[in-house]
C-alpha cells in the first residue's frame, strides 16, 4: 500500500493490499479500505465507512473539445459521511457529497456536483450524472441511469433499469438541460423512461416500461407508451 505522509488516519483503520491514499485525505475511525483502492487528494471520509475492492474515490472529471458542457474547475472534495457502505469497482467523483448511512452497490458511478441524502440505496451498475440531488431514504435499483440536472425527493422508489434524459433536442445546442423532477414517495416501475423537464407528483406511480412525456399529477397511476393516467 501507499499512504501519503499528510494523510490523517482515525483509530482502528484497516487498509487492504495495493491501496493508494493520496495527499490530504482524511479517514475517520474504524474505516475499512479494500484492496486496490485509490483515494484521491483531499477526500474526506467519516467513521465506520466500508469501502470494497477496486474502488476510486475523488476522481476528477475529464472532457474533450466536443463536449458542450465542460466540468467545473472549482469542485470541492469528495465527502463521505459516517456508516456509508461502498461496494466493489465503484467510482465516486470529486465534488460529490454522500450523507450518513447510504449504501452504494457494486459497479456504481456517481459524478461531481451530486448530493445524496441519508439512508439512500444506490443499486448495482447504477449511474448518476452531475448537478443532481437525491433525497433521504430513496431506493434506486440495479442498472438505473439518472441523468444530469435531476431532482429526486425523499422516499422515492425507482425500479431496475429506469432511464432518464435531460436534453429535449439531443445535442443540437437548443434549449436548456433539465432532468426530471420526482416528488416524494413516487414509485417508478422497472424499465420506465422519463423524458426531460417532466415532474412526477407526490405518491404517483409509473408503470413498468412506461414512456413518460408529460407531467404526472400527485397520486396518479400512469402507464403505457406514451404513458397515460389510469381511468
């Protein structure tokens, strides 16, 4: 393992084989770091955090000339609160904040400028893009794609392989990027597709495989392609 001399280690910390911990990292008490983990400069990790094997924490975003939206150069450190569990082969970017008790499954990628609130579950192979806020007690199941500029309020359930979009004109340069806004206690069925700038109301239910093109009011059940309210 390689641990920079400036790293601050709490008590009873365990670090696996071939781990690399860079300058200015802070690890709380009873943190468990798996093998082949890379923790990038400045990352802050709270107490009782479990980190699986082959994880990258604090990765900086990249870009090329074609990208219309360049990542910010002014990103704070990755911060991970206490009692967070991180699976194997996970990548968490700098400028991300993960609150207490969050569970992150294997092979998850979460980008910069994202906040994930307490006790949320992020399932295996899920991807969460920048400028997104995830509330408390949310469940995002296996294989979901949460597009940039999305808001998910508390206690939302998102079933497996749900996909979202934030660009109505598909890289034409028109309009603004706005992801879905999903209000508290809504439930989204597996393989549902949510189009840009729609709102899913409180306690609404979206059926499996639905393609949601318009706002869904509070408490409504909507299904089909395009989705329509149950009558």
